[in-house]
């Protein structure tokens, strides 16, 4: 199933009729994301489960459509015995992979549909991971609860107040802990969401931070995605009291001929599609 076909099914379920760019607050943004990922959970996994290792017994930890794997990159560092919060875990293949490496992960996601898919995967065997339904802007955990935190595309691009997410992660991290998250590369905002030649022409100002919103006939948001520049991300990280250790912009690998939404070999050979921010709490 192509991404266009998958999106068409979710949009039909939600009654999406139009797209716009408009300001939207945290509550409406979170509500839209919860409804979208509930509606899209089955079709999303039909398209992407194999690549993400969702149905492998031990899960996998893939950071991005370029295929970077935590087993190779080791952005999180030592895992054995470490408590880990995964934000936007979806069906939790990353958390399950972490558990298989001796970590003690907790997966958090706003969508019960996605979490249910993760529970089904765990029912078939492999590590068991506790899953929590909650938004990223109000983490339901005590201060200094986790050694590590991570998010592979699952949360940060979909929240209205990503600076608050950074502060919340800093709050629940223990001193010395790492917070690593991947997002669609900010420069991608200026190009149409198209993996082909039409996606190579800049059409939107990089500095326009107005969210992309899909709505139904009543104007209710059914899908929301938020844009921040590289500088915005850095300021949010530093403003939360975290230390920025690295920004990774993956090359498109020669072996990968797969398209994923706007990600494609054509675009990936010209400009980055992903940014991975590696941070630590002093």
C-alpha cells in the first residue's frame, strides 16, 4: 500500500476535506494527533511494519527513514540496567529492542490504536514493555525517573509546544542522562511533500512556522504537523537546561531504494530528510 492510499483511508475515516496552515493550540493539536494515529494505525503498519521491525520477536530500533539503527549508532550509549523513556513509541519496536539489550524501557504514546498494535506484537513473544497513553507535553512521571529518553519521529514534530517537551524531558531525566530525538529535517519544510521531481522546488519560507493542518468540513483539525528551524530546536534544548552534543544529518544510504512518504533516493541524495539531536542533562 502506498502512502497516498494509506492516507486516503485515514482521511476518509476522519472526514478530512481540506488542508491549511493555521495556528493551533496544544489541546487541539494533541486531540488531532490522537485521532489521526488511531485511525491510521492499521494502514501505517501495513506499509511500514517490516522496515521498522514491528513484528520481529525482539523489535528493532530504527531512527529514521534513512535506516540508521541504534545498534550501529549507539546514540544512547550504554543500555544495560538503564531506565529509558521512549516518547511517541507507536507500537514500541524501539522499546522492545532496548529491553532485549538489558534496558528497562517505558513506551509512551498519545494513540491507543498504536499502543494496542504494540501489545499485540508483545503477545506473540519477545520482551514485555510497559506502555503508557499520554501526551509529551505533560509527562506523567516523577522528577529524575529515567536514565535515558528517546524519540524516533514519534512525538516532537506533532506537539504544539516542543519547548515544553524539552523541559519535561529534562525534568524526568536523571543528571547525566541523555535525550536523543529524531525529526523531519527542518529544511524539508520549504519543499512540497512529494518524493519525486516536484518535491525539489522550494515553495514555502523556511521561517514560516505556521503549522500544517488538515481539517474536516467543520474546520476541526484531523492532522497537525509543526515546524521549527534548526536554531529553534537548539534554543529549546539549551533553554531546558540540556547540553547539545551533536546534530546528525544522515546521508541517504546506497542500499536503500525505498520511498517513505516524502523520503526517497532522489531527494535523499540532494538534501537531508532527517535531523537527529543528541543531548544530555548536566
